């Protein structure tokens, strides 16, 4: 459980995110889902929907 | 010495048969590699030999021989370690691991079976020693085997809880089985896939003891593992979304299992979950205490 780790953020809303995690910007929801899906697959991690147009990629 | 030949022989025979019989009955607990069979049959033979010489040794006033039994106990504890280590090592390669608690339970069963073999051999040889009727001693051996099988059966989830099919649905990104929250799934593609291929069951504990047992994480991991062992899983290393997950309704204590099986068959899943063993280490009995009974009503 303690090994959960936030790897990246994929967002439509530039205002909503910041900090020292890798951040990917997308202009449409399809693009966002595609980027998040690719990243998650590459890093063997999972995509979670935070709800405000932000996807986080977390390794469990 | 010849007078003991039959006594010891019958004891060893029944003990080894007992071990062979118990190997047969553990299909779900152990994959049963040929090497594993050889190991356990040999150890079973040794246990049977130790059990059956105990009484003749006493009859001959060779009391020192009985100390070998202590040596045997040491040896069989080693069996438990061996099983635990090899299963734990194999567990790392599993997509859905058994979990430490389940492995501990299996290892304990393997140790304990050797003691049952010893007792069966001892009983068989004792009956022959005192009655000199080979047939009667064989019958005793079989009776012991039957009794120990019955006593060691252990409970399954179906005994302590009701298992029923649940409805998978999403509340926004949140995957739910009936009213129980499972996890947040971000990708729309994965949500569609989960709704299409996933299954959910809900496990309602029959009383407070069962509720406490089902709360145990080791027990829940065992449920996920057995469901996967029986129905398969679509999970791969890069799709953590399809990991079988067991979560509880914090208010009622009922448990929901979500999985994406290779064989989508809800009746099969319910049957598999009902047959999951209740782990000895997960067993709780708050209702046996006064405070627990007061709290329950």
C-alpha cells in the first residue's frame, strides 16, 4: 500500500495543476484519454479521474 | 524382532496410504508438481515409520527410541518452512498473489498432515500389537483417516456468509458493486471494457464473527486469488484496472469482489467464492467474548 506513487498528471485545465510532477497538457478529452492511456501502459500504472479535468497516473 | 514385523509393516502401510490420500484431496491448495509429490510421499513414509515403531520400541523397553519422535516434530516443522518459502517465492510471479496469510495456512496444513500420518500409523500398529488381528488394525487405520479428514476439513466462505451476484456500475469514474465502492477508473475505454467483461459478487456475513473474519485483508486476498485461479483473469502487467479487488461496505461489513475473469460466468464465480477456505489466521470470534455479545445487539 505504501508503495503507491503519483507518476504524472494529464490535464485539460492548466490552472488546476502545478508542482514537481511531470504534467502533460491536452486540448480535448480524447487527446487526454489517449495520452493518459499511453503513459499508464508504458509505466504499468493506472489512470484515475480526479474530476476537474485532471487525470493522475498512479503506480499501485 | 520378527514378532514386530507385521505391526510395523501395517503401521507404515496405513500411514503412507494416509499421506497419499491427503495429497489427492488438496487440489486447490497446491499445484502438485511431480517433485512435490515425491517430497511429500517420502516425508509421509518417514512419518509413518516413526509412528509405527513407537509402540514396539516401548514394548522392548527401548525408551530412548521414543525421543526420535521429538526429532520428527523438528523435521516436520521444517516441512512448514519449506512450503512457506517455496510458495512465497512462486507468489512473486503471480498476477494475483495468494498473499502471506493464505500461504501460511497452506504451509501449516502440510506440516499438520505429517502428524496425522504419524497418529494413523501409531494407532494401526498399536491395534495390531495388542490384538494381533491385521484386519482390525487396518480398519482402525481407515477409521482414523476418516476422522482426521472430517476434523481437519475447516470452514469455507459459504459456511459463514451468503454469496450473491452483484451489479457492476459506475458513479462518475467510481466503479461500484451494488452500493460498495471499488476504485476510481479514469480511462473511458477501460470503463466500457469493465462493464462489458467484469463480474461482481457481494458476500454478506451471517454474523459478527464472520464480519470480523471477512474484514481481514489476508482473507480477502485469498478470495481474489481463488476467484482468479478458477475463472482466470484478463489482467496483465500493464492493465492494473483489471486487478481483482475486494472491498467492504464499511457500514454493514459485507464484502464485494470485483474481477475481470477470462471465463465470464457469474454462477461459476459465486460457486468459487463459496468454496474459498476460511483462513485459520483470519478467523475471529468476537461473539465468544461477553463484550462482543453486548456490542452485537
